[in-house]
C-alpha cells in the first residue's frame, strides 16, 4: 500500500527572469523592430530618455547663415522697428514684387535644402498597369459588350503584362456577367478581337497569352526596317521552337533566309521587352540599415557598431531624483518600478550591442580570406563554430545572425550569409557551398555562349582544376538556386 511521505531534494534549474526575457527578445529584433521598441518604451516610461549631445561650449549657438541671402548683400533683414510697413490694402494693379524686395532664389549648387526641394525629390505614386490600360480603353469608341470584354481582359493581366487566365475562362466570365444564354453568348473570336486591340495599347504587347504573341505584337508596332521586320515576324510565327533553342542552322533552313538576315531579325527580336508590364509593377526597393561596419586599416579588419541604429538612452536626471527612501506611497512606488525598468532596458540594449559586436568580430576573423580574396575563398562555417569560440549557445548565435547586416568593402551581407555547409576536396580539405557557387557562377560567365557548359562538364572542371568533389545533381541544385538556366537555355546565337 502506498504511503505518503515528504522528501527534500536539491537541484538546479534555469529561471527566465523578466530582465533575461527582455534581453533575449531584444537580441532577435531587427534594426527596424528595435527602433520601434525603443520608441514605445520612451513613450511608456517617463524615466527613460534620449541622451542629448553635450554642448561643446557654454556660449549660445550661432545662428546659421540665411541660405537665401545674397553673398554680396550686407544689409540686415528688416526688424520690428523697420520703416517699411505692410499697408492695409494693395492697389489692384500692383504686385508683391513691386512693393517688397524678394530674396533671390538659392543657387543650384547650394547645400541648403528647401522644403520645395524635399517635396520635388519625393517619388510620386506609381501608376498601376491596370489603371493605365483602363484609361486607354475608355478613350476607344467601343460598344457596351466590347468595353466589358476589354475590362475583364485588363483585370486579368498580371504584373508582367500577360493574361493570368485562359481566354475561354475570361469569355465565360463576361457571359456570366451579362447573364447571356447560349444563343446570345459572346464567342471566342469577339474576345480575341478586343485582346488584339489592347495589345496595341501602351506599353505594346500587353494582354498577350504567351511570349510569342507578345513579341509579334511588339514587332508589328516597331519602327524597324520593313524587310527586317518581315523576317522577324516570319521567324516568330513559323520558327519559334528553333528560336527558343537558339539553333542557327535550323532557323536558316526552316525560314529560307540567309544567315545575315536571320541574325538581323534576331537582333530586332532581342530589342523587344519580354515583360512589357514590368515598368508599371509596384515592386519597390527594400533598403537595409547595417548593424555593423567592417573596414580595413593598416592591414587589419576592424568592426564597429552603427551608432544610428540604437540611440543613446539614459535615465531621466530629474525624475530619478524624485525617488524617496522609505516612502511607500503609490507615487513613489511607481517611480521606483519605472526607474528599475528603465535601467533594465538600457542594460539589455548594451548587452545586445555587445553581443552583436562580438559575433561580428568572430565572423570577420574566421572569414578573413573572403574579405581579402572574394567569394571563392569563403571557408565552411556553422553556428557551432562561433558558439564554441565565444562560449555561447547556438540559439543565441542564431538570434544574433538573423536579420542583422554588416556593410563591408565587398557590399552588404546578412550575418547568416557567412555560414554554409562544407564539401570535400581532393586534397582532403573542405570547401564551403558559397565558394562552390561562386566557382560555378564564374565558369558559366566565362563559357562560350554557342557551347555552354553542361552540369556534368562543370562537375569535371571543379574536380580536375579546383579539386572540389561535387556531384552533378549538387551542381544542378546550386545552379538553380542562383536562378541560372540549364545549358540548353543558355545557348546563344553569335
């Protein structure tokens, strides 16, 4: 029979204090998330304040020179005692310039930036491709049915300018919208007529079903030489499979043109836009703020934190003096709690910056060959290597290297970029996946366009010339990861 008893055991366990939880959370924040968190804490905690830059002199700051004042002018601006006063009313036929002296406009090379310059340099809202095409459709003298067909076609165009749905489905959508019976239903030819009309809009070639149809429409609207245009249309309409394979001999035989005529026609085709709607796409550039800077000084690589990503924080000097010892009132207790929270937050920010700097310095030290020689000298490295060197846990290194960037003389890189798997070499060493990708990219960039290297050939070159043991399927995987097409699609006609 079981009997209840008491036992005393001694053990150790890890308790995540609020301060430790806050430190871990701040460590995995990106630059933007950190700045938002700092702003929220400043708004919530009255004892947390931004540290103001120290005054270098006790003298009052000198006012900046008016950028709009003329360099040759020595007169002062009119003050409150000036004799020139604003009249109650101006004459009807007078202007402001005839009454008052206007300051000259700033020179074009002036460093001063006015409010109007800032507004002029702001990018306006980009016009979408759909709206651009609908505006042109509204100007066309079309009937109600044809206008509705055009609207359905335009609304089914993707960002590249091609139809995202088959013509038959779009025809069915129009019939369902008009609630037409089978006898009165719109046929496919009526839809294609409106489609070819839209393909003549700006930009030309939009609303096509495929690349071949778009290129034909663009060639027909081009201002190229008449003979070259006819040859290009002939190749696109009758020899498109041979054109895709870049087979000059079959193109010449199939089209009946000479080699020079085929080359001139292909050159005209290459000048067309394979993505006619791309200029109206809403893809905006994503700007990244570096967390650390990597520079070289006298042969040494130096790592420094970016001071702009984390503003200098301090405990408010006035509110912190309001804390009274022995006072257990609610107000005093509130100030104590906010003071402790502000100190914890500042310490967590400092710990975050220190950890990021230590990890960045360890990465730079291990990948020194990369900074001096390039990607092909990248060494294999995993999170465990940095964790063991800094005596940290791998999860901490993973948090530090996520969404953190360093600006180097070779460009901007995420911390995780320097971590890659390893492959063996013929001499018993190791090579990183990043270095192998760089070797593959170099080989492909230097290949003969008429005889591109196959994946098997690249594998042989890497083994015989670079000493890297890599399988053909691995080369294919790396090539696809770099968005490089296979050899049959890379072939080009000279």
